[in-house]
């Protein structure tokens, strides 16, 4: 009789234990998913913008800038592709880069599920602190014909259920892995600012490397969420410069000495691109991400930046065009530049594109 009771108890345990384990697993999954619920993907004016502030008491602005620049440059080089540091200004403490990496959803002997992620990274360095932003995130998923925007895949509105207590099944992996990827990026910079070594490029493709992010214990770096420094409603000018072979500044034998950066950048305004000589048959567009001047071999260039959602075909095909600068509130341009299209890099959909125009004449108003 005792044996029968013992067998019955064992059988009952055998039935109950898997159920308990499954319940525990579900509870753990529920707890883990709570990290990715409301607020995990911050938005500014309808755009996904991840932002972190790192506080490093006692570190000078120059030191913060130097370490951040070295880290950002190394991070871009690790990817072994077009990723690179695109802009740096030590005096202002500003850095910008455009990156391409892979986010892996699952990887086993039978299949590899991943997506290419393209993004812009900005850093603002100051005395004892650094703010890192990651924005303009796009996904290039294999076998798909379009580029997906983060705004369409990982926001609270899209990726969460109506009551915002669960992740939608179809978008869950995108949201989880993107948040993890940003956390990895933040922790990697935190590690560098804390005095740990910066991982250098080994020349191998990005997808073959392991993350260099490790837990930092007793670090002097304090991290907190912050609002992005660059307002989305204002033109992004010198802070963002997509990866292209843009002419580098050179001071000698410069043409159009009256045309300087302060003429078109000193006050907020907009750069309008005009294609076509006939005023009744023209194509016009605003360079939504702004632009900047550069010089090389005595020639001056205007570099205009189109945001990922802007159509670029008309400008791509144009041999000549004009760029007019309108100060805020002005009905007439203060500067009109006639340009010859010398863009080298082929533009692409779903990413910021820069067009380089060699300035052939200038009208100042």
C-alpha cells in the first residue's frame, strides 16, 4: 500500500513539475518583457531617438571629447563596411557618425535570422559629461524590397498591445533586439569613459565579432536618460554629415571669398534646392537635414543633405542645379548658389543622402 501511495505521489509530481516550471518560465518571460514595454523606445516629435547622458566628474571637456572620439571611430571601424566617423568639432565638442551593423535575432546550425541596421550617432561632449544620441534607425531585412523605419516597427503605438502590457508578437523581436543593441552601445561607451580599453578593429566583418560591452562595476560614470540635444523641428546642419567622399576644407586660392559658412549658417534657416532653368518648369525641394560648405583645390562646394524619407531621383539626375538659403521667416533667399553636380556616391533609399555641388557662381541678396 505504501508503495502504491509513493508511486502516486511521484506520478503527481511528474505531472505538476512541468506545469510549475512552465508557469515559472512564463513568469520570467513576463518579467523580462517588462523591460521592453512603455517608454523603452523614446520618441521626439514622432521620431525614435535614444539618448543617454554620461556623467564623469572631474574629467575635462577635452578628455571627454578625446575618449569619445576614439571610441566612436573604433566602433565604426569594427563594422568593416561604410560605417565611419563623419564629423568632428573639438571646439564645440560635437561628433557624428553614420553606421551599419547587424542585429541578430537568432542564430543556430540551421538558420541565421538577422537584419542590417543603419543609423546616425551623435555625441555632445562637455566638462564632466557626454550625451550620446542614436537616431534615424532603419532596417534592411533580407529578401524584403523596402527599408523599414524604426518609427514603423518598434514604437509604443506599433509594438505594444492596446493596453501596453504586452509586446505584439510580430514586432517583439525587433523591439527587444533594438533596445538591447542600444544598451550595448551605451555600455560600450560607458566602459571607455571609465578607463577600460577600447576594442580596435580586427579587420573582420562586423557580424563575426563579439560585443565589447561588459558590466561596469563601481564605475565613476553615472548614466541617465536625457532629452535629445538636437530638436527634430530644426534643420540639422553641421551636426549630421552622412558618409560620403565630401571635399575636405582647404584655405588656399579659395573662390567666392564673400561666401562663408556664417552667411548661410549663422541664423536658422533652410536650404532649398532648385532644379531646372525654366521658372515655370522647375523641381524644388528643401534639404531637410541642412548642409555645409567645404573647399578643395581652390574650389568651393555646397553639400546638401536629404533625410531618408526624401525622394532624391530628380537631384541624382541633374547635371546642374541651384541652392538657395532662406533665413527663418524670410520670403526671399539671402544667398543663391549655382552648382554643378559632382556627387560621387550613389544615393540609396532609406538612408540620409548627401549631394555635392561645385559652386560656379554666387548671388548675395
